[in-house]
C-alpha cells in the first residue's frame, strides 16, 4: 500500500465531529499542518444527531472534577461560538435563556427537590418554581405540571449549524479535510511498537461509511483519535482496550409554530426534552444499546412522544418534519477518554457520550495544549484510557 508523504500533516485527526473539528481548528490556529479524516461528512454522525443542549447543571446532584470540567466548557461557549461564527460567516443559533426542569408526578417532584437542594447548597444559580410560575415561563405545557426548576445558566446551540460552521472555520484556518474516508488501521513501525507511523485510509462509498476501495497510508507526527463509537476498534489493534459501545438516541424534528412561539427555552424532564431552535423544534430522546444500528423505530418514536407529551403537549399540534437516530459513544464510566494511552504519538479525544456538544470547547483547548506544550491546564489523568483496566461497560446513569 503506497504511503502519501508528499504533504504529510503535523497532526492527523481521526474523526470530524465537533470534537475533532474543534481540536483541528485550535491546532491550525497554532500554525500546525492539520488534516482531518472523516468517514462521512464532517459533523455528520453524533454531532448532528444531538439536540444541542449545553447544560452541565442539568439534573446534577453530585459534584466532582468532571462537573467542574463541564462547567468550564459551558463558560467558554460565548467566546467559542462568537469566534466560530466570525470565521465561518454563519450563525450557529446560540442561546443563553436557560432551561426549565419539570415534574408531572410525585416521583419527578421529589427528584427536582433533590436537585434543588444539592445545587442550592453549592451556591449554583437555580430557582424553585410553582406550577403557576412554570406556566408563566412557557406556554403550551401540561396542566399536570406539579412544579419546576429554572436553571438560568443552561444554554443551547443549533448543533447542526455548529458542526457545519466548525468545519468551515477549520478549512479557512488551514485544516485539510478528507471526507468519506475511513481509517482502517493505524500502522506501527516494527522496531517502535510504541509509535504510530501512519494511518491506512480507504474511500467510503456506501451509506454506512464502510471502506469500499483500496487506499493509501498517510503519515503524520501526531495522531488524535476522535472517532466516537468507531474509536475502540482502531485502539484495540494497538493493544489499547477501550470499553466503549454505541448508545442509540432517536430524535424527532417539528416545524416551529411561527404564529405563536410558545417555547422560549428548553424544557426537560429526565431523558425527555423539547429544544426550540430558530427553524426547528427538537424532541428527544431514547437510550438504546443495540450495536451500530441507527434505525428509527416505532417504539422509540412512541416513547419520545409519550415522554414529551407528559410535560409539553403542544408538540402534538406541531407539524412533523423528520426523525433520525444517532450513536453516542458511551464508556464504562460514562466519562470521556482524553490524553495519552501507551502510544507515544497517539492522543485520545473520544467517548463523550451525551456531552459531546457541551465539552467541545474545553476538549479542543486541552487537547491542543497537550499537543503544543506536552501538558494541559486541567489534568487529564482522570480521563486517560488506562483507568479502565479491563472494566466492562455498565448501565447508563439514571
């Protein structure tokens, strides 16, 4: 297989979602030669399949270094989106109006009380709302709402627009993109098993992004594995065990009611939510462990409609536009995999599960710091692949 060394990049990023594109942008801005290999279109997998919520508080009742990481990434978003919009010349639909956490029964109300007590005791901005106050914040909600919480710090972004704009921003900053191209193997030199010499790539021609033709080998000085659910297979061939599996999430998109905008902010109860964007309203989601099957199912759509219908029955009157499913990259402890892991020039930036959109700015910052300086401003030790030590993937957190 021939090696393409005529224009070898300094850094090869494997995976063109918001994580990979964000890292590539930062490294290109540091004047490194950067290439991104993406099996489909940039941002075409989990990044575009999400709802776009930027909600580190969400339903948090426990607070640790990971919570702090999520908060720090949320705090970067205003500057991050402004920069991306300026580079790409396009809006990413960024909003800072907060979110409503709702309860429609006693169990949900008790859970909201636990959330409120935990977050208020920590001094986080959060407001307890009566049913009347909830309905003043947003119309079209269920009359059975028993109460709610307002989280003023929660934000959201149109993730499809963000993914597209990040790719454009990267290109305009010098990043080279190879779309519809799969990395089939990371090649180690015989006498240096701790170092990668190149990535074997092949064109992808089918709907699932599978390799369909012989390709070549691309060399680079540093490799960043940001391929989401597809990362573990490439890592396994290097002897690095990543206990990961795809978690399918189904979504429904509706046309917004332009004549009567009833939903000015995100509303959610558990895994079900409604997210308003300028040109669409999203309702989700499911959490299904069915391998790499991205099918939309009647059962999945029914569960979403029933779940959001209990808190926001207005969706029943909206015009259906489309539905889809995406694959979140889940890990054994539901935390991302970041940093080095036994191969001297391979950095992991994968496994973000339900937090890929939220963690895009901080991941781009920390991984680029690691490449450029050899260290990061926040310790990545808790997120290294070595922490698993043969652990199996557990059930998702409730």
